[in-house]
């Protein structure tokens, strides 16, 4: 294989490679980038928040009157795991949530407990729910002595749950509250810096207005068959009310909350949260009489660091497939195309030089071939012209006549 043929071969390879790289860059920036913006299937995390609040002392339930302690230390915890169904389109979260006062041991310190399950669309982060598939459930409470498997109660979910969508926008999103069993608006309220990450701030009010005043508290949806924790009848003396101490007084449990989420707008990860929740008993919904748990908790620094790191990992993964690789492939493709064109040009010159000076008039190009001398007759314009003799005048006859 001579030099000219080799150069042409390498030029063709480079041109093909350049075209392939440009096509790959186009696919990565359009089709593939959309496919990678999906909720991971390997999520598993524990989110911890702490703070203080006012809480009913469980030991007083068997005493002469209910005792409500103020300024108690409170810890809220969410344990999130991925369960079936989880595939290319959907992911299912099972989240066990507890709120505990840390100045009491074991069950005496437990204020709230719930296991919520929800199936989300991996692209939009919205709950997947319809008439035949509720898309979520809550676990029926069990006593410590209960050895039977847990029972799930179907609970249709709507809106977002436990995260926001990729490319979060500065707008209002519906966010599901499993205690109220419905979605409430989470309103965009600006940007904040969270451990060096620019996060969008969203605020959700459940039963409160924007000023923190009770306006429409939610009647607590009990998970017990007889709603024993939602409507309670006790003597007036137990409630601490004046009048006949033995008069039965029935009160209803109500719930209100205000949540603040700090969200990474690229991945939709909630990197920090703050929650003020109020569970109380009352005869008038907007006039609390006996507090069960009224607390404010904020994500611990360890939880914030873990969530920010997770958000950055998601950002890096998205940037790799949607920006870095497409730009790299585009640059490499253009370089390959230019290199291929230059090598092709060099190959033509090398071939012309190898044919000798007589081939200069061929005007060949990258894909031009050689013309053999015996490929056909020469054109008529190039044929040799026959020379006819010219008749000379007879000088002698001219002289004799003179």
C-alpha cells in the first residue's frame, strides 16, 4: 500500500469518526439528557430534624388531669427506602416517620408515628394515582405486642412527595401531606444559600394563613378503625376545664402545619427543611384547648450536608451527560472532520506527485482516478493535422512570354 492510498484510507476513517461523534453529541444533548433526569432507584436515606416544642405527657393520661409540658426537646426522623414497583418509569418510596420527645424513654416519648408509601413518576416526581391504582398507602398502627404483618390502608396521593421535580421552577407546586391526606400548595418565596448551594425556598401552609394564624385547621384523619385518637371524650377535670368535674366533654383532634423546603433546582432534592406542626384537641377548630404536640424542628447539620452532597452528585451526573460529553464529542468530531479533510488533500497531492509531470493537466481531486493512455482514441481536437504541399509558380514560362 503506497503512501497516497494510506492517506486516503486514514482520511475516510477520520471523516466517518467525526460524523459519528457529531451524531452522538446531538443524541446526548437531546434524547439521552432527558432520560437521565429521573429519580434514582437506589435512594435510601435517613433525614433527621430537631428542635423544641410543647407536648402532652403520656404518663398523665392515667392521672387526675392531662399535663402539657413546655420547652421539651423534640426529634423528627424520616427513614426512606425504595420498594416495588420500581422500574424505568416509576419509583415507590416507603417512608417511616416518627416524632419523639427525647426527655422520655421508648414509647413514653413517642408523639407521632406513620409509615407512608407512594409511587412517583421518575421524571415529573408526581404521584401516579388513578381509580384502579391509588398510588399510595399508609400503614395501620400496631401495638408492640402485635405479631401480625402490617396492614396497608390504600391512600390516593396527588402532587409531589418527599422531593421536587428536576429543573424545579419558580412557581407553586402541590405537595402531599400524608397526615392531612391531601395536597397543599408549596409556594416559591426566593433563593437562599445552603452550604454553598443555591436553593429555591418553598413554603407550605396547612391550616395556617401567611401570617401564621389558624384559619382552616384539618380534622385529624385517624388510622384506627374506631377513630379513638381523633375524637376523645373525658371528664372535664381531666381536660382541666371549670364546672362539674365529672361532666363528659368530647373534643376533636385538629392538625395544622407550616413547612419550609429548600430545594436544589437542578435535581429537585430537598436539601433542608423546617416544620412547625400543631396537633391539639378543641371543641372549636380555631381555638385550641389541649395541646398534644406543638413543635418546630429543623434539619440537622449532618442531614443538610448529606443532602447537599447528594444534590451535587446528581448535578455532576446530569452535567456529564447533558453538557460535558456533548461538548467534548462535538469538539472531537469537528477536529476529526478537519483532520480527515486535510489528510484527503495531502493524499491527492501525493498521488499527483507520484504520477509525474504529465499528469498535471488532469486536474484530479480527492476521488479522481487516472486516465490510461490507451483508454480510447484521442479527441478530434487533439489529432495531428495533415500538411498539404503548396504548388510553386512556373517562373520559366513567365519569362519566355516576356
